[in-house]
C-alpha cells in the first residue's frame, strides 16, 4: 500500500488536468467507508411504495411518459419520463424539423467547439417566450446568452422501489443502457442538440432527490467546456502518437476487472478515491452505437463494479456519467472514445479544489485497485 510514499502530482491525460495524490491526508485505503446510510438517505425520503411516484401503479403521479420497456404493456421494467423540474425548457414541437430550426441554429456546426447562435425569431417559431433584456450594466463583449432550450429526462430503472441498479441481472442493466441509447437517438433528431449527458446520482450527497433507483439524461444546445477539453486532449495525443489515448490506457497495473468487450480501471490520475472508468476495449466514438450484445456485457461489468463499491465502501453515494462524443462528430473518429466514469462521493470539494480546479485524492489509484480486486461478493 501507500506506506511512507510522498505525495505525487499526476496529470489526467484525458481531461488535461492535474491531481494531487496525498495519502498522508487519509487513513488506509482499505479503511475507507461512506458515512452510515449516506447512500440510502435522501431529502425526499419516499421510503415506501405508498408515497413514491416512480413505483409501479403510480404512473399517474409522474410527468408525461416518453416510452417504456417493454412497449405497450402495464407490466413495465423501465420507464423514460420527462423531469418534473427540468433544468432546460424543451421546444413545443418535440422533434423540430430543419425548417423550424432554420432561424434558430446555424448550419455550419461540424466543429466540436461550435457554439450555436440563437435569434429571437427562432425562439418565437418554437413557442418559446423571450426573456426581457437583462438589466446588467456590462460591456456587450462580456454578455453572452442563449435561450435555455433542451431536454431533461428521467430513466426509472425498475418498477420496484427497493431494487438498486446493481441488484438487477446483467441483461436487465443492459436494457437500461439500451433505453439510454434509444432516447439519445431520439434526441439527436433535434438539430439544435449538440451534446447529451447521461448520468446517475445515488444518495443525497451525490445529488439524488428520490431514493427509487433512477438516472437522468440531459440534451444540451451547447458543448460543455470539459467535453471540448477532453476531445482536444485526445486529438492532441492522436496527432502526436497516431494512437487513441483510451485504446492505450488498458494496463494490468490499474485493471480491476474486464469482460469480453470492456475493461474497468482506476485512472492513473484519479481525481476521487476509488474512482472507476469502464472503457470499451474496441474503438467506439459514440455510446449510442452500443449494440444489444455489448449492452449485456457492459451491464455485467457495471453491476460488478457497483457491487464492489457497495460492499467495500458500505453503500456510498456515487455518481456515474457517460462521456461520449458530441453530435456532428463522425462515427469512428480515430481519437474519440467513449467511456463510463463512476465517482464515489467520499470527500468534499473545498476551497482549494474550487479555486484551483485541482483535486486532492487521498488514495493512490493503484492501492484502490488492490482493494477492489480483493472484494469478496456474497454468493
């Protein structure tokens, strides 16, 4: 383990950021646990089927449904619904045509760094009311604003209240992943959507407001800076070496486990203790290209990683995020490679992290790997 190792400052080659690995700030890696019951407590307790709108037979208490799996049956396993409190407002026409979007979106948006230019006539054509001009006394060069158009959905992963995602069999987790894929393909029919973020919050301190197992999908009209930075970093590596960064990242020293089509590692410069990346072992730029066979395979490895975290860290709050390519990025782009990131929430970002953008991780990733490899799951 860490022993008397001095801190190291490591660079995350994918996100191009620095991380301080400082084991002196923590106890032994094997002693890390979440706070008691922190993974299961939520601000809105919804602790029983009687009060939870996500449970089966409570569908009428939810916002409009987009689709369910299986389709056309009351005995659903997965539901995709609109978020009751969306961060973005969707157009009145759920699938605007190119003609609808002509005044709203410029056509030349092949670059990953493209930022759409919105015009008021476009907002009116989609039924979006204009906000009044902000009374902010700043130079016009310092003010940049576009309408908050987009989509914000919820994926209910099981009809049963007490079932966690990792309780499901691999094929059922695969169905959840395929539901992500189906909804992403639908959202990409909207020409103004530039990036889709799939994420899951588990536990109150990880941002979950409902205890019933669910995840979320947000479709944005912009490409977030961290996504552009990731693509730029991977492109730079490819231009320098001729190789995909994530295709090269597979190493036995950081490998936790692997399946037929995916491998799970602790990244060399992990920002968070016990952070895990699940990466396709085949080159793929877009998550939405995932097929049914690989979805089941990924479901099995995701289940295993979440179980290991559950038993080793005692049901920690966590987030997972799917890092994919923006719309407009060609399929098979040689330097863009999607992956799934799991972040247990065991520490708090304080003044140093917020001010510098540099995180302090108290566990060397290679030590976290050894601990996670040795986790024994109940039979």
